[in-house]
C-alpha cells in the first residue's frame, strides 16, 4: 500500500528539516560561511539555495548533497547515516503528532 500525498509531504518535510539541520551543524562546526560553502562546491548552487536546504525549505538533489558533504570534509554515507538515524529517532519519538498532522490534512 502506498503513502497518501499528504503523508508523503509531511514525511518529506520532516526529513528535509533534519537533513538541513545536520548539514548546517557540520558547516558551522568547521567555521564555513554559506558563501564559503558555495565557493567550495564551485557555485553548483547559490548560498541562497544552501540556506533553503539548511532550513528544510527545499529538497537537496543527490549530486549537490554529495558535493556539499565532500566540501565539509565528510563522507556522504556517514552524513546520510547520521541524517537517517536522527530521522528515525524523530519518527519514533513523535509518531502521535505526525499521525495527527497527517489526519488533520485529510
């Protein structure tokens, strides 16, 4: 059975928020500005786009995710593993409120 559009949108939003938070933490930890990160990925995307990723406002494409990870001196698989762990922890700890948000959208 597939997910409804509302359920998918809510789960995607939560995943994007967590992914953005992890990427921002890694960027800030090495003292890199948004401009600096954009430069390090050879302006593959703008600093405004990176900011939207970090805020969870936009879904990051795989090629951009990989470039950002390497620019942050991280292996993409390690970053994705951290994002996934936080995401599933978030789901486990917030299932009632997530289900309510899905139900409220119907």
